[in-house]
C-alpha cells in the first residue's frame, strides 16, 4: 500500500515538473515586439563620437551569439514615438513577404552598425555609423499594433 502511494506521488511530481518546465518555457519566449525592442531600441544618446558603441551594443543585445549579425540599426527615440509610426502612413515593404509597413512622419535619430569583416563569434567587430535624423520604416503587427521589424 505504501509503495503504491509513493508511486502515485512520484508520478504526480513528475507531471507537475513537466507542467512547470512547459509553462516556464512558454513564458520565457521572446515575442516579435520584444525582439524588435531588444534589437533596435536604445533611448540613450547613441554613440556620441564613441566608435566602440556598436561593438558594445551588439554583444549587450545578444546579436553576436552563434553568429555575427551583419547589420543592425538602433533607434534613439522614445518607444512611444516608434510605436506611433504604426498609425502613420502605410507604405510598401522592401521585404516582399511583409505587407504591413509604415513610415514615420518625423525624422528619427539612428545608428547603423555594420560588421567589419566575417569573423566568427565572439570576435565580431562593427563599424559605428551615426546617422542624421531620417525617416524610418517599420513593419507593425499585433494587438495593439506595434513595431516588429525594422526596414533598412
């Protein structure tokens, strides 16, 4: 009898652990909106003459794990301003697989990071290109509509 009770408790514990692993994994998955914010949003002042800005940011934002991302743009504006683009004028996407692109009404401050060569991680080195304020285009999705992809 005690053995049967122990077996039932053990099986219930296994089921509970499996449920916790599944639930925990689903909570930790990054949404497209979260990925956009991690990869493109930096409200800080940007490079401000710092040529190592991209090297630091690309590592800090996990874009050099497993491979070196070739290009990335950081937007130095409040998230609310970038989210507001999704209510602006719809434009054709350069990436033909998407059809939900919007262009900003106002120029925004950005920094373009370009991979210097094709090294393997962790030796990713980037050239930092601060840009003058320019109109940007993002793809938007979700409810409420928000940015999920930066259109270079």
